[in-house]
C-alpha cells in the first residue's frame, strides 16, 4: 500500500515475469476497470513479454493470444477486471494479483466481494498466493510511538473508522512500515505527510521550490537530494521489531498469515517533495474536498478524513496547556460556565472560566458515570454544579436535552427538564440545530417531569451547533501571545493536567460542507462528547456576554463589594491598582445577570 507513482504496477509486472520464467503457474491479474485493463496494463504486459528474451521465447502468439489471455511457458496469464464476475470465476489460478483494490466495486453484480471471488480461484493450489496493491481512500487513523525504537507506527484503527478496503487488509497483516535513516542524526524514522514542511503562507509554486522533510526525531532538514540514499538504505520495520544503526532488523512482526507493507508516497523516486507539497496546497486552495483527498491518498499513501483538511492534531491541542492546576481560578477569571452532554450511561461535562474579551480557561472536565435514566447520576451532577470553585459559583450551565438521529442511545428528555427545574436560576436545557438564523434562540417549553403540561415552563435554548463547534475549533489556533510577548486577550487555555483523551475528543469532529453548501460535522473518532460540552460551555459564556468583558474586568469576591479594581502591571512590570472603567463595570454587571 502506497501512493501514486510509486511503482505498484511495475512491481506486479516484475512478479508476473519472474514467476512465468522460474516457476510457471496460472496467473490471474485483476484491475479496477475494463479501460484500465485494455488501455494501460495489457500494453505494458506485452512490453514486458517482448523485451525479456526468455519470456518472448515462451510466449504463445497467434490465435491463442487474446487481449485478456496470454499463454507463457504453457500456462495462462488471464487479465480480468472487477466489474466482471464471469472473468473472476473463469479459471483456477496459482497466483492472483489485484491492482488498485480500493477502486473496485464492493459487490460484483450480486456475486460478492471481488477479493473473495479471486481467492476462490486458488482453492485447488496448495501454495496459492494473493498479492494486493492499492492507494488507500478514506478513514480515520492515528499513530502510536514505539518506546523502544522511537518509531511512530500507524495504530490499528477500529474497522468502523476506516472506509478504505486496502487499509483494513493492511492493518490485519504484519503492518511493515518503510523506514528511513536520517542522513544527519542517523536516527531511523517513518516518513509521512506531517514530516513534510514548507514556508508559512507559501504559494504552491514557492512550496514546490522550498519544501523539505523535517526529521521527526531531531528536526533535521532533509532535502530531496537525500531521498535516493535514504531509499537505498531503507528497511521495512513492523511493530514489535527493532532496527540497529546498520539497518539490521530484529524481532518478530505481529503473528498473522498476511504479510503487509506500507510505503509513504514521499519515498517515490518519480515525484519530489516539492511536487507533493504543491499538489496539496493547490487542492486546499480549490476548496474541493475530492481534490484534497486525491492529494492525500495519491500523494502520500495515507487515508483521508473527510472534512479534516484543516483540523489540528490532538498534540497541537495539548500545547495549549497553561501553568495552572485543575479546579483553580486564574486571576483574570470573571465567571464560570458549564456544558453537559447526556449519554446512556454517563454525563460528560466541561467547566470553563471566562475573562476579558472571551479569554477562557478549562477548569474541569470528565464524566459522571451512571445510568442517566436513574436519579443517582443526576444528584452527582447537582453536587458538581453547585460546588463553588475558589469561592466562585458556576453562573450558567447548558445541558443537552436531545439526541441526534443515528445515535445509539436515546435518553428520555424529561430527566434533563426535571434537572433544570431543580435549578431554574442557572441550569437550562438545550437542543442543537445544524444551522439557524442566530447562534442562540430561546424557546419556552411547558412540560412537567412526567411529560404533562406544567404551570411554570422552562426556557429551552436552541443552539447553532455549527457556529459553536466552529468557534471552539477557531480558538485552537488563536494567538496566545501578543507581539511583545504578553498574554493575548481572547485566548483559549487548558490546565496543566489536561488529559490526552480530552485533547483527542476536541478534534474528534471535522467541518465540511455538503454539495448544497450546508455545513456538516464529520465524526473522526467515536468519542466526541467533550467537544459537544465545550460548544455548550462556549454558548453559555456568550449568553453571559463574555465577549463584552473589557480588559480590566475581574470577578467580584464575596468580601469585596467595592467598585471593581484590578491589579495590572505598570511599565516596569510591577502590579499597580487601576480603577475599572465605566465600560468594564457595565460589562461585568451584564455578565452577571444576562440570561438568568
């Protein structure tokens, strides 16, 4: 499995030629389409037979030779395509070769998977082998670091997260990775798309000229001129194996009957680093998701996550950690909000503090476990939301009260309404909508816990999920420092003990658009609840006018009833008392009372 222009079809031709010359056996070649077969592969196959003297002498010509059937050394070489079940079931074969597997139909005229039909041709051969090559298509996969070797391997992904047939087959096998040795630090590494670098804000043409590879071990700059030597000394390494300085591989690969290999498209000797970068940037500039997918699949041999072209990796989210502990308030925090998602067996939650110009800090996050159809977990949520943090209570909490079509679990809405009725001052139910005219729309609902009409209603907040999830993702790359190195207003922070799971969930969905232009959030991994919680907490923050808090706004402590004052540094960096402006006082008042 690799990218385009990496020699996949040439390798198949080499295998056919070698087998016909040394150990003749009936061979079945399967291409993705009739046109590919007759216009591209067959002429190249005939070129092989005509140019190799031994094969040329063994080839039977005349009436016995057809476009899709050759006879070499007395055995057949049949060419078939995945759209014809008849061709796939015609003759027994001792060797089958499948080309561009991801482009084939999943079901050939109601006869089943083409690979299954191909493998059925070899039942009568004890040493039957099937070789499969392809460029991958779509999926969501992550990497994992081998602590002993320092190599970063592709992690086995749940099959539900991968649409690419060849990737599924590959991860069922030994998972050998093509590994290079850095020409500078001499460390081994697995080249992949994220190693490719180019100047910031570079044009496609500039990226073509100046692109380079950055060694993931020590940051060394690797030029295109180094590629030939790295390929010459490269080795295949599977998870569980080690490689020494001389390129000797030790240890056993995963125990499986499938031998599988992955080679990055960056290793292609026919396409330069710069050309790969140029193609990718051109695809991004086009705004066409299909073109971006082609650039990722064909250019790098990696699966493409729809809508994920500009979503940060979770490691980038982790770099937003700031030096403060969970459940402690930064000095600039003015008020707290919470967002709570509802699942069948738990309540994921996020608590976030807000300061000047919507600067925010993650205070706490996690899951309250328990069947949400029962009361116990809701009592736990009540304890969580009513407990002040450093003396500051949660000002507003949004709790998701609905479920989206396709979710595995559907939680009765009345539990959320009942909980909101217990705390009508600061807890409000919400429902998400894909798009609406305003980010937040309030709607009155008249219902009791049993579903009947109530004398006093609740205010349901309808949220534009596209707006609020987009807001969270935009904050991931928001500037955190000004030009003079001071903290920037509007930044989005995480506490120092934020878990990797939290960071992964924040980028668990990617925004894309349908052909009609409607925004669609595509789930990249199964766990995405904390992203929903952050979107809820953000909506609550803006309902309290977090974006209107002035630079000098600060919280009013219980023992401080005087006019708000805040310590700010003077020209020498020393704190000094500054009286809050009229704007700050009005904004603080609005933040305390709006929406309650």
